[in-house]
């Protein structure tokens, strides 16, 4: 990658003591649809994030205009900003530990070679399935994304790492209408391989859900046992824990898990991992966004807080090894430690068994607003858009429009009654279905 | 500009290839973000994004492709990609309305270009503000951010439009975390304006940060409200958030045409109480400067709701065609990599005639819901369900403000909620943000929202 080398070289020429270029080349298909395909986009982009240090002074500059002149200007601007930045007393050096873990399942060579028409055909077939399901159902919105990412990281320590990844994501919503009653059903899926994406199944499930919820109603406020579906609890897990287990939050005093290493923070049967090597995981890759190898890290083992997640900066500050969690959401964003694939270890109960052994309670199938939960206090809030009453071991009346609240840390400690065996992901967060002993519900 | 000459060639080439309509969007976007955490500079990042997107209509099918590589060969390849995309979805028919051909340049005014300010001055402003936030031992963490953006766009169409817009924006954000008796509370807040560095100079950044800390300390020592349904008064931040998220999205023409919105088929009917008027407007004090949309259409003042009656949806050229109306100038794209979809600009409730004291005086027990410290919201437009985490608020007892409550979450069904509005204040505040925006279908755009203080008779409040 000539321009990356040029950027690093120029940064050093302008007076940087260290420099790192992160170049990302993206090819992305983006399809939007409703009851038919609305638009088809082909995006080809490239961008470079340049991180420079002038002794202990740091700066990041990025650009998507990769001409020689712009790269030179970018290097100059980065160094200029770094020179005026106050010293970071904790700065030691850029990552020097380059390498690759044996992570697998992050690149689909079939997707790269595939004709676009195959994607269009599969998608049209799924849309048709949704329409055929029931004449009260209409596909109202959906998105399908396929991307191929080439990432190169190169540093002034003479190290270089390259990786090629694929991501596929789809999201679709069905709406049902019957004599003025309206309802929706939404399904989503994020995978690394085209053959793991079952669009027709998603379409049918969304349609089925929309029809079932035509008669959904809120329920009275109260406290009830709940079963939370895997993808929903995965999302909650990510919203609450991604920050607090990040070493940066811990070091800055923002994390409620600060000073709790080795302490019991959850019930004995709870294991939570971060696994950058998870086969086919949404954020699986051989090295992180500063070139450090990825790994599997136990965050909570048998209820005890075992590790925080580190990039090299936070690791050097604590005098420990990086856990390979350096992450940039986009090439132009600052680096920070974040989970790769965050996972609540599955247990051995099936969701059906959970329901069967529940006399009274609710099953949560879909929520909105869970990201409004507060990771610092652990205050959990979500609005259930799709739930069911559980009566004598069976899902009965569909319910909607109620708010659940509770404290996530209390849930981990003593409200987690059962952990399911059906692991699924919501982006990089993985969880099985879980049953909680009790949760507060604000209803009508 | 050289790029404009290349663009003209692409428009001609597209015509030669039988393309009936071409829109080209060139963009150069600059962004700077200074982050200070706990009295130290955490990062100074700056970003430049430049590129060009081509939208073609071929036998009524729309194809889109974009590139960052601006040499002519790459632009030609991008045109070919757009045509390829259009051919693949040729089955469908997607028509658009005609709109006036505009040839105009409009730039948001500023005195001092914030991108040209010395980096050290910007850093020290943020650093000083952060240091001023440590007002109490209970403050455990403080983050201050200074953000600057400049968005320059050229829109060119095969019909002859050439619309150049530039919006310069600056803002400061601060977040304090307070801890007491094992409870932690986070209060984030921000102020932004379409202006230059003079906006930062005119602000007292130190008291801005200190005030947020004071609120975090006050909140951490307060209780959460009992869950239930109450009469509430919401402040301009909250009514803005509520309207934008729970009503604004539902009024977006594309979501209406797919019948996804609760507002489908409701033009001319009562959707809110008679006190409610809702407007979407491209240029308004305090809001985001958006004179023309990304389809070259002027963003006029759109009255969405008038005295409780739904008058208009928001439209781009595509949704306008389906409703047989004119585009309202709401076709917006995040950047050159995205197709314009129907988006709000500055969405707000029109003021009426009540003083704040009059709004609370007949509430025996309720809550004054405040937006400062709000963490955001989410909505399901199909059913109109909303849920928002708002800031530390105040209990209203016997017509007067009483103690502060924290951890307040409001939720409800928007059409029911808006019908229980029985009084609207005479103040008006519209706000925007340089730190984020509104997300829809994977695209984020800058928006403004607001309104006056508003009394809502029935609101579900979840606490703990």
C-alpha cells in the first residue's frame, strides 16, 4: 500500500516520532426495499486514518481523498495538531506487538465472486413469501447490505498487517392491517457468509409475527417473571456491558466495575467472554485495529470479574498485555478498546422448556429503546413492542407497549433463573434466551 | 472547480448511454472533534471526506454508485456501476415529480472560520471547561467535546440544476458522572449552532460545564419517580425530541406510502389536540441551516399539523410522486455515498400563549420533564410507540415545582399523547447538534428540533 507508506514516511519527515496508517478499502452493496426493491447502491470507498505521536503528544487525522498531495497534507496536519496538543503523561508508544490469531470464518470468497443478480433474486423471492403469507400482511421496509472490507495497518515500527473481511446484514419489517387494527413484525440478521443468510425464513417470521400481534394489548403494571429472547438479551448485554468492561472506562473512573477484579459480580453459573476468534462471529478477525492479535478473554468466569478489555494504550497504562480489543468503528474514528464478540455462555435449557415450566409471566420477543439503559448505574429500560403472556407453561395473549425496568447488575447477581441453549447474535453481541425471576413492568 | 467540469462531461456521457435522468452530488465534508476527559486531552481528531455520487434513472429504475476517487476514469466507472444497478432492478417502476430548476449558492453565515482557528486555542477552551466541571467530590468523571463541521455540497442534475450549499457548524458538549452512596448518574448535554468560532467565544464554557456537574450531583442524590401515568409539563428539548422521533418520522412520506406509519390516511383528520401546530422548516434561529435538499429542491416552511389537523407529510421527489403533490424539499442524503430519502430538517411545535407558571399551576401531582441530560429515544413508527430516557426532572406538587427526580423514562403512543396536550407555552427554542444527528435506514443527518413548554395530561413514566 504505497499511500500508507508515504503517509507514515511524511509524518516522520514533518517531525512525528511515531506514526500509524490505517487504510480501509470498502466495496458495499446496499439494497433498500419495501414491497419491491426501491434502490440498489454500489459504493466503493477508501479512507485513511493517520495516528501520529510527537513524543507524548498525539493526534489523528483522516481523509478519504487519497492523492499524493492530500496524503502529504494529511501528514502535515496530523503532526501540526500533535505538536500543539498537551502531553499525555500516560503515552508510552504505539502497538509494537503485530501478529495474527488463528481466527476463522470472517471472509466469504463466494460473496466476492458472486453476481449481484443472485442477491436480487433471493431477495425478491423473500419479499414474495412475505406477501403470500397472509393477505393482511405487507412488506413495509427492509435493507440488505453486503460488504467486502480490505484493511491495512502499517506503523513506523516497520510492522504491517492486512486482512480481508465480509459482512452481510439484513433487516425487514412486515405490517399487518385488519379492520383498523395494525401491527408490525421485524426480523434482523447479521452474518459473515452469504449462505448463512436465510431471507425467506426471516420474511415468513416477520409476517407471522405481524399477524399474531394484530390483537396485542398492554397489560397492567406489576412485577412478573420474564423470558427474554436471545437477540433481545444480546442487545441488552451489549448496551450495558460494552462500556464498563472496557479498560478505558475503568481507568477513567466511569465504570461501575472499577476495582472489582476478582470479586463476585454475578451468580456462580454466569460466564461472559469476549472472543475475537469466534468462528464466523460478527467482529471476528485475526488482529485488532492496531495490528495486535485477537484472543478469547474471560470477562466474567463463574460469576467472578476476571478481566477488562484492553488496547495497547490502556494496557501499557496498567502494565498488562493488550487483549486485542483495539477498535475503530470507521477509519476516521479514534481508537478505543471495545468488545469483539461479547458472549453470555449458553446453558442447557431450551426456550421451550423455559416456557413450559413458567406458570405465569411474560415472554419478550422484540423491544425498542433498550439502548437508553444506563450502563453506569445498570438501570435497564426497554419498551416491549412484541411480547406474550405466559400462562401455565404456554405462550398466550400477545402484549405490547409496556416498559420493563430493573437493574442489570442485580439481574446478573440474583435474578437470572435459567440460561438457554440457543445462542444468537445481535451484531457483535451473543446471548441465549434467558429467564429472569422477576422484573418491574410499567403498563397501562 | 475542476470537478464541476468533469461532472458536466459525465452528465453528457450519461445522456449518450440512454440515461433519462442524472443527479450528481459532490461533497467535501470537514469535521474536527476535540475530546477532553478528566482534565486531559483524550483525542484531537480531524476528518476530511470527499467524493461524488451518481444517481441514474433508466426506464424508471434508479441506480446509484459512488466513489472517493475523483479522476475521470473512476467517475466513468462509477457511472457504469450506477447503470448496472439500475438495470438489475429494472422490473420496478419508480417515478419522481418534476421540480423547479435552481441555480443558486447559499452558505450559512459565520464570522470566524472554526477550521482555521489555531488548534491550541480550541484545545485550551475545551480543557478549561473540563477543569471547571470538578465542582464536587462526587464528580467521578467529566468529558468535554468541541466539535466543528463544514459541509460543502454541489448538486448538479441533467435538467440543469446547480445548487451549491455550505453549512458551517460548531458546538460544545459536556458529560459529568456523579457518584454517591453507590449510585452513579450520567448527565450529558450539548449546545451547537450554525456559526463560526465566535459562538464559542460568546459562551461561558466554564459555567456551561459546571452547571452540568451541579445537575449530576443533584440527580445522584435524588430518587427515581414512582412508575405510573401522570400529568406532565415537558420542556422545549423534550417536546422537540418527542415530536421529531415519535411524530416527525411518522410524517415522512416514504414511511407513509408503505403504510408503515401511524399517520397513513390521516390527512385532514385530527391527530393532536387543537393546541398543536407542527412545522418543518429549513432555516430557523437555533436550527440546522438547510436551504435546499439533496435533490435540488428548496426547503420551504412546511406546516405538518395545523391546530391539531394533519395537513401535510414530508416529501422527497419520489414520495411526492406517489401522493401526487410537490416535493417539500425533504430529500436528504447523509453524504455522497447515499441516496436522498425523506428526512426532517428543523421540526418543531409552534408556540401559543401560556406562561410557564400557568402550565403547572393546576397540576396537583405531576412531573416537569426536562431534556437536559436526556440520553435519547426510540420509536416504532408502525404503532407510534415511543420511549425516551429524559434528564433529571422535577416533581410538580400542588401547582409548584418540588424535588428533583432521576432516571426518568417516558413512554406512550404518540397519537394518544398528543391528544392530551391541553396547553402550550409562548416560548420557542429550537436546537441542533454538531455531535450527532438523526439516524434512519443507516443514514445520519443533522437536524434541529424544539418547541415551547407544553402540558401533557397523560404520560406514562417508568422509574425504578
